[in-house]
C-alpha cells in the first residue's frame, strides 16, 4: 500500500504562485504517469497535469503555460508549480499514483488551494 501526502496548498491572491508537493511512502516508479487532479465544489474531478517516469508531461488546456509538473524519483515526490493563479484555479488538489505495473491506483487526501480575486 502506497500512501500519498500532498502539501503546499493555501490562500493566495490572484496572480500569485504556489508549489504543491506530493510525497509517496514508496517508489513512484510505474508504467503509468503520476498526476495532479483538482475538484472544485459542484464539479467533477479533472486532470490538471501528469508526468511519466521519463519526464514527459501533459497539461490541461486551462493551466498550460502557467503550471509546471515535475518529479524527483529519488525522493519519491512529485511537484506542481502553479504561477499566475486565477480564481478559477480554486479547488482541492489531489495527487494520483500507481503501483509499478499500473494495476492499482492511489490517491492522496487532497490539499486546498484558494485563489482570491
């Protein structure tokens, strides 16, 4: 069982920045990419960004150019640098990972990001 713990959320003014971290209790090496998702009240959870073991990334259109996902495999940690934050970025942000063979997925408990306009 892999545990994922997110941190770094908080309250920030529009235009500001935050850096989220997702620390895993075990190796995050997997055939599936690790990802950051978010869920705003009344909305479905959506993919924000994902990153493969090799460092290939994918972003939602709404955050492209503003957010950057990265990973440190030695520390079993994935990061999400969020710049130029907007009020519509307000949500609970979740980290998602998989076991080595991508058969089991794991979710963190989430971290709240609130952007005031």
